[in-house]
C-alpha cells in the first residue's frame, strides 16, 4: 500500500509564489486554501471567493493561514492570474494520483482506469482568453482529475495528448479515449509505458474500422467471439447494449499492442414518445480476454463518460463554468483546476450529488476546511 495522500493544505504550500517579497500581504497557500474551500461551499467565481472569505470570519481566516483580513476580488484576480499553470496542475495532479494509488481496487475493477477528453471554457473563449480548451485525464471510479493541459483548439488535442500522457502514471493502468484520440502513436506511447488502452474506432481510422467491421459481419472460421448484454431503465429511456469481442485481428493487424477488437451495439427507446435510437461503434483494446471479459470491456467503454458525468457536467452546472467570462492571464485554467480539485475532494469524501454537497458545506464551512486538512471549530 502506498503512503496516504497529504492534506491539501500542505500540498498548497508546495506551489511556488512568483510574487516579490516586498508588499506581499497574503500567503499563497492561504489564498489557494481559501479558494478551494469557497468552491467547496458553492462559490462560482473569484469575486464570490473573496466574498466568502469575508463571510467566514477572522477565526477561519487565521485557520487557513491569513494574518490579516482575507484578500479582495482584485487581489485574487492578480495572484491567480500570475500562477505558473504547469507547476500548479502538476502539484494538484500529483496529489490526486496519490489518492488514486492509495485507494484499493476491487475484484470487479482490478485496474485503475483513466479517461482522456477535452472541454472548452465557452464563456472565457468568447472573451478572447488564451488556452480555453483543456485536455484532461480523470480516474473513472473516484472522479479525480489527474492532469490538465491547455490546447489551442479541439483539433489540436491529437498533438497535445502525448504531453498529457507524459504527465501521468501509465504502468498497470487502463486509458480510455474517444475516436478523436484513437491514433497509432498514442497507442504506442501507452504500450511503451506499460499501460493498456480501450479506444473507440471511427472514420478517422478507416482501414482499422473496415477490418473490425468485417470481423463482426463475416466472422472468420474458428473465431471465438464472446458477448455480453445489459439493459438499463432510467431517465425515461430503455437502453440495451450488446458488446462482442474477438481476437481475429491479433497477429494480422499492426495496431500497437492489439489484443482484442470489439463491437458495441446500442438500442435506446424513449418511453414517452417511442422514439428509437440505434448505434453501432467499434473499438480496440490491449486487454486480453483473460484480463478483460466482454463485461469488463463494456464497463470501461461506459466508464469513459465519467469524465463528462463526474467532472465536466459538475463544472458547468454546479459551478457555472461555461458562463464564466474570466480571460486574463491563466485565470481560466487555474479556476478550472480548482473546480476539478473541489469536485475530486467531494467525490473522495463520498458525495455523489455535488450541488447538494456544496449547499451542505455552505451552511457548515468548518467541514469544508476539514476536507483540506484544516482543523477548525466555530
């Protein structure tokens, strides 16, 4: 078992302060701790963070490390905008990775699975802010963001994904990604690092897609195909999924590390209208049949969307990220990283409804301080 992760209040102390000593009034670690706690209590902007600092009172401010009153909004704006984003992301990512490594796996999910996907900060983009499309990696089960990288545009995710993968531990872990990032070099990078992958294959890999499609429409003689079927009812829909795996292309395809290909058929019915939706997608994985049954492969395919459900959706709906119009310096990315950390903390603490958890902590801010490792009694 790896050593337990350090409290976040200690991790914030590791982030270098780029300010000159003269005129420095507030410790950087205290500012970051306040920002995280305010977000845990539902604050949506640096202005709300400053207001929250005033509302918490001097006792909580001193517990966070302030020797004076907490900073105003303009001070937060200046300091957060000057942070070194690469160091900031790496420090928070290292903490999150330690949390993931310290959390035991389960027999049903023996591997640590990580989803790679991008998100655009739409409000900031409209204001002309640089680097508003962020490519991030999220642990499926815990919902913690392990790293985040700004890219120039969505199409440049392909060029930046190598940088993102170099920032995380790949050995013994499974990386999931959608079709945009299903690239030969990406698969090779994961294999070389001792990791595994589950990738969706669409028209950007036409030959690979055609080969997989042929395997399932005209199965070769002796091919051992295995299947799993799931049925889910919820949100007014009936969803049926069928996933079938095959080893037919192993040895015939030069795709790096290929151990299985798979076909996923989805059939959805909206109960109220009777509208049907049918979709078939294909994929490749380095996981062998001995390591991943069709049921496990389907879990990993579905688990990839944890990055949408456990991170992106919460940042948009709970923290109103898409309407944020901050655009100066690194503030858009810094605020996104802080939101990721707040969401990860809440999920690690066992909360599944992030909005409800924020409302609860807003009424009991001492619990927010406790989450980052600060002992405080009202």
